[in-house]
C-alpha cells in the first residue's frame, strides 16, 4: 500500500491504537466519552497526515514565489466629459483586476470601483492600475473591499498606481485599506501627474497585521513610494520602508509607537489653504495622530492610529468636511459603507 492512501491508512491505525477506541467502540461510541475519543482520533489523523513530508513535492521545501503561479493584472481607465457628465472613453482590464461603474443617480458616472478577483495579493504578484481623467471629467475611484497582502515566500508583491489629471479634470483616488499580514512583502508605488487647473485627492493607507487575530508583524518587508509630477516637474517624492531589522523597533515612540494603521492623504488644486486649514482644525477631534503641511504646491496629510477602525473614522470625518467645502468627487465613497 503506497502513496497518499498508504500514509492516511497508517496514520489512522496509529491514532486508533493510541486512543484505544477499537477495544471499546461498541460500548462508548454513543456516549460523550466515545464522541470525545473519536474527535481526538480525527484530530490526530489530520495533523499527522497533513504534516507528512511525503505529501510535498521533492522540491517543496525550497519553493519560492517564482516557482508558483502568480497574478499579473492590469487595468487602464480613461475618463472624459460629455453633455451628460463624465463619460468612460476607454477601459482595458486584465485578470485579476476588474472595474465596475455603479450608477446611483441616473445615467451619470460618479464613482468607479476596482476589484481584485483573486481575493488578495501574494508574493510575486504584479498589479498595475492606470487612471486618466481629462476634459472636465469628475470621478471618484475606490475599491470593493480592503486589499489583503498575504505571507510571501521571498518575493515582494508589486502594486503600481498611475494617476493622470489634466484639462481641468477632477479625480479622487480613495481606495479602502490594505491589510499587510505577518511575513508579507509589499512594494507599492503611486505615481501622479497633474497640470495647472486640475484637482486631485489621493489616499493610500496601510494596516499592519490582523488585529482580530492579535497579529503583529514580526517578519516582513514594506516599501511605500509616492512620486508626484506637476506640469512635467517632480514636486514631491516620498518613501516609507519597513524591513525585518526595523520591525522589532516599530513600537518605539520615535517610530510608530502603538500605532498599526497609517495613511497618507494628498490634495492638489487651486485653493490649497482651505483643505490645509480644514485638516488642521479637525486634527484635535480625531482619535488618531494627524498633521498636515503644505509642500511643493500640495497639501500632505499624515494619519496614524492604533487600529483600522479609528483610522477609518478619522478619514471619513476629513472626507465629509472636504465634501462641504470643495466641489467635485471629494467625499466618502459609497462603497465604504457597503
């Protein structure tokens, strides 16, 4: 008797022998003690069988992300204007990325929703999204749910976002949070190109570990980059990097202290003083650390909270205020409430 069936049969025989269940099966199987004994046998068989090295391919112990099937998805969207409002001029999508345009107020396109049909991001995945807004287009982009970055074997997942705004268009890039699992490896870059007379609001946020599981990052690698170009000139470049060597020290007050939820919010437009003062006035009432500054003709806001709930609440408050004072798609996406 060979192969997997032989391994399973041997595991069952050993588990039954240890439990003594066969000798007293006829008088205990219908009792609570018998049920507990059966549960112990099943658990023992499962652990021994699934841990068996025979089940793995000969090279399984040396597998890397390059040896496994990985996703290479892309999505390209071009938006313009018409007499009825914003119109979709071009869409290209390659699995696992998809884009939907739910219409909640007649025929107007006000919000686009990105989906990752693979259910998350694994080491070695490469995902790229490009959004171009021209000709007075006005739209908010968000995601269907929080993105999850799973444990990697060695390769980093690559996520690239390209945002281009010109010809008096308005674009709000407001995805939901990205949850980074322990031992995950992520390299994400947001590239922005704007021209004078346009408006852009862009957000990216990270949740370090799964709070519901009590998980904290012990091993991993995270690189978050921003590159913003105005009228073909680089006006802001920012990088955030966490490595295996840094993770044990993140709890220090000079670093993240007790915060595991981080966000960066960037606004570009004609009236920068309004959003700058708005964020600064709100900061004391938010249940998180918050600060805003004006640099390179941009308003840059930073947020850090103990958990994702506090950060989401703070971001919702800021976006609600943006909706009151700024005209356009700068508001809490409807998908955030679904």
